[in-house]
């Protein structure tokens, strides 16, 4: 019943709070990397292409673990996957902070990607179990944790550059993640179950690809996530190299994305409960594409800030809508598996976005890379809007 689906207080509100806060914390570590990237590259001797590969490893490993974690959270329990994920994420943060070269940086990225992959789908599936009538709102609040983490990450990164080292960011985040495991275990009501469970990949793919509409949806989200991964991972360095921003100003512009996302995501999630979710998605994609094109041609700090804000409104609106579209189409018994498999597909291919931007920026420049991503976003909107038969 909707009355039992409390967003604040009660069992549902507590679980929403701890899962969203943990998501915000891990995203703090994740989004501290882009504003620190010039310092990381200088310290470890990385090219733009090498940095792009490292970021692709993080996103690629994260993507690969989406399906098995979702499937096992259906067969076992959500908590069985979620509790260990806090520990793996903390270990990944410690490895990132201690990286001594490309190999150890890749190891830290991979471990962190495993932990994020273990967390992302079971947490969403848990909220989908707890919230039905208010699913869009709950997922909007949860996904706003990304933006809370991103805002904090920008400030923490700028402070680390100014007074310490890029390495100082990650150990405190590990401690926070280990600490959040305590209230999660205390409030969780699910059993911890481990049993034999198969991974019916073929059956899951058949459900996901059953209709042309579903196939077009996946293609659109592949394009969207390719763009997102490319832009977000290099936006601060792009602003410093191409627009002449200082580290603090670039970090502030990066923070704008997440500050506006805090407000946009819950609103878009609630809006998608009232009108067609695809309409919300298409409008947001077109706005983000126009804003990214405006960012490329912007020639003043005010114009850059306006483009970043418009981009935030457009692309941040997607995340609760994407999750809700996928969960709406999934059978209840296979919600975790279907969501995980779909996200493995579009996040896996989309993880190549940073490698693309790094390679194009090394060979041409950032402007060419970002212009290409704006065009790809228009393609995504067109594919999602295509009516079919």
C-alpha cells in the first residue's frame, strides 16, 4: 500500500536512507577522480589515452558485474550481495589511494568496479521491492545520491589539490563505507542466503530483446551512457585545457552538474510516475545534446556555466527514468536479473566512452570528442522516440 511506502521514517525510509547514503559515499570516491585527473596523470606519468583506459576498466568491470549481481540477488537475497559490497568498495578505495603506477591504478579501478557492480543492482532491486506506487520517487531519491556524492567530490578534490595530495581523498571514504555497513546490517530484514543458482543468460536476453521497442530502448541507452562516461570523466580537464579554467573553477563547474542533479532527479522520477517515461527521457536527452553543443562553442565563463547547468537538467533527468523503464518491463521474479543484464549491455558498451575521449583528445582535441558525443546523444533521442510498428 502507498501508505506503507514511507520515504522518510519507518523501515522503508530507513532502508532508502542507508542505501542512498552509501551510494552517495561510493560516488564521492568515483567522482573525485575526474577533477583530480590532471594531478593523477602527472604523478603516475599517464597520457590521456592511458587515463581513459583506466577509467574504462572501472566502468567496464562495473558493467560486467551488473547481471550476475542482479541475478544472484533474485536467487539469494538482496542483502547477500549488498553487505559484502561495502567491504569490496572500501578495499578498492584503499587501493586507488595507494596506486604507484598504471598497473596498480588499474587494479584499484577494477576492485572498486567489482564493489560498485555488487552494490548497484541489488540496491535498486531492494528499493523496487519496498516501493511500488512510489517507485519512481524512491529511485529518484536514491539516484540523487550520485549528485550528493558528486558535489562533495568536487569540493574534496579541490581541497586535496590545495592542501594535501590527490591520494588523501580515498582512505576517509573507505572508512565511511565500512561504517555504513553497520546500520545496513542492523536495519536489514532480509535473510542472508547462499545456494546454488544458475545464470540463465539466454533466457534473460530473450526477454530483454523480445520486441523491436525493447531493442531500440537498449540501443538508446547504450548511446546515452557512452556519452555520459566520456563527458563526465574528462569534463574538469576539458575545462582546464580548452577553456583555461583554474582547478578550483573547473571543480566548481563540475559540482554544478551534481548540485542541480540533486533537485532534478527526484522531480523527474515523480514526473515519470505521472506521464510517459519515454517522453521525459527524450526531452531530457535533446536538452542535454543542445547544452553539450553550447558548451563546445561557449567563449566565456558565464556561457560555460549556463551550458553546464542546462546539460545537468537534461542528462540527470534520465537516471530514475531509465531504471523505472527497465523495472516496469521486468517480471517481478526476475527484476534484479533483467535490470542487471540490461545495464551490463548498455554500461558495458558505454564504458568505452572515456577511452574514446582520451584517444580523440590525444590525436585531435577535446572539442572534437565532445562534439561527437553531442551528436551521439541526438541519435539516442531519435532511437528512443522512434515509434516502430
